[in-house]
C-alpha cells in the first residue's frame, strides 16, 4: 500500500511540474532586426497608392507591411507577401498629401525600421460616384440615379420622410455596376423629402444627399386594372396554353397559375391590350413556383418589352416593325448565388416580383408586347406566372 501511495504522490508532483506556464514565442528564432525596403516607388491611384520596392536579400523575410491613417482617422494596415514587390494602400477619400510607413517583417515577427512614403491619392471611387447622384420624382416616389465608373463596391442607403417628418432608412443595397437606377415607391402624390447616403468599404461616407429642388412630389401611379386587359393573339406570338397553362393566366393576378409555351417556342412573345390608354411606369414579372422553388426550369431569365408605336390597332400578323423596343430586362438573384442555389432573399424577391421601370419620358400606350428570350433552366419553352403593369390611366 505504501508503494502505491508514494507512486501516486510522485505522479502528482510530475504533473504539477509539467503544467507550469510557458511563454509562447515565434517558431523561428530571431536572426536580428530585418533590413528596410529599398528602391521605393510610389504610384498614386484612386483613393490611395501602389508602393513598389525591393526587399532585403535575406531568407529570413516573411512579409512587408504598410501602416497608415485614413481620411476618417482610422489607422489601417496592409500586408503583402515577400513574394511580391509591391503593396496597395487604399481607403482614402481625399486628394491631399498623405504618409504611410513601410515595414519589413521577418519570420520571428520582428519589424524593420519604418520607411516613410508620401503620396497624394487620386480622386476616390466614392467621391466620383457621389458627384453623379441625382434624385428626381418618379411614379409613386423618387428615382435615384448614379454612376460608378470604377465599378467599386459601394453601399447605398435610401431615405424618405415618414409621417412625422423624420428621415427614415427605407432600403440599403450594395452595387458594383457602373450605371445604376433605383426607385422608392408607395408614396402619395404629396411633397416629401427623399435622400441618399453613399458609403465605401473603408467607412467613408457622403453627407445625406437631397434632390436639388428639396422636396419631391411623387407622380401618381396605380396598378392597372387587369379586368380590362386582354391577351391578344397576334400571328407571331406564342401560345401559352400548354401543360395546364392558359394565355389568360398571364394577367389573372393568381401566382399559382401560369402560361406555358410549347417546346421549341423560344423566343416566346405575348401581347397585352391594356383596355385603356395609360402612361406606363413599370412592368413586374412573376415566376412560376416550380418544384417548390424559383429561378429554374422554364422561368424567364431575360426578356424584352415593346410598345405599339402606331395608331389604331396592331396588325393581326404581329409585324414587329410596328413595335418599338423600350426595355431589355434581366432577372437576377439578389444573393448572386450560383445556379441551383436559392436563398431566402432570392425567394422573397421572386414572390414580390421582378420590377423593370419605363423611362419617365415614355409616352402613353395601350398595347404592350413582351418577348421572353431565355429561361433559367435553358429550356426551349417558358412558363411565366403573371405580369403586373403600373402607371397612370390617361383615357
């Protein structure tokens, strides 16, 4: 028994010794402070600079680091591998002289002495985009337009005045597109303030931007009455009466029904008589929910919108020379996810319908024609669920 007791005590002592605190150190031991970069060259770019250099001739070098303070006061670091001979400094929203310190890092995580570089950034992508923003009246609200010539990732916050007179955020979106348009809708034709804040990925932001005229009075808009509409059957139109589909289902306000064209019918066109003359504001396309999902099978991917440019009634032959194309429409998934992947955000967008706006200068029309070019499944047929058309009835 005593032998077992002594053995247990010895084991406990050894365990206590083995649990003593250790200081974590770099795996590679220090070979001394690294040398500095040489042959430094600075090239200004939009919102920053590219610094090129020669690293010290040593196998101990791990990386190069730039440390700098942005326009908004935020200290930032950028690290480049020792395989590279340049580092990008970005995130500035000014065009005044700025400084950055360049350090060499060795494998023991030691820093060299700093090499200071001075540069004057070119105008940032954010600054250029802000200058292009315009906010104008639109049907049911305000239309926001801007350009992003550098195709930089920018975030837009759209604001509108609520019933208490306070500015509220109504929508936030991110875009890298070079030409952009977005509309806030659902407002009465009463004067109201609309605004926008634009941000980049470096915490730089514009002030709240308002229309040049201050308040905007939205144009009157309503969903056009489908009970007055008829799907016409012109000679060059497709039949949407296949596989439980009906032409009339395209305008029946029931998203569980659908029109279904025949195989090998693409591009598939259909024509709608609005039953009135109206200044159109937008078209909303709804997908069929197929296999409990969207963005698949014969659901429209891209389509064209035409308006009848003649007087009277369109020719029964469907002669395309009588029609003017006014829109190219592409349905996109908000998530940007690959084919076969549909997120909750994508489903919400499909259920709300995909909206495409007419130019504000569009003249009043009675006849509208839609030609579906391609589907999400690459099928030779299509099956849209429904189409809404908004605008203001003229007569």
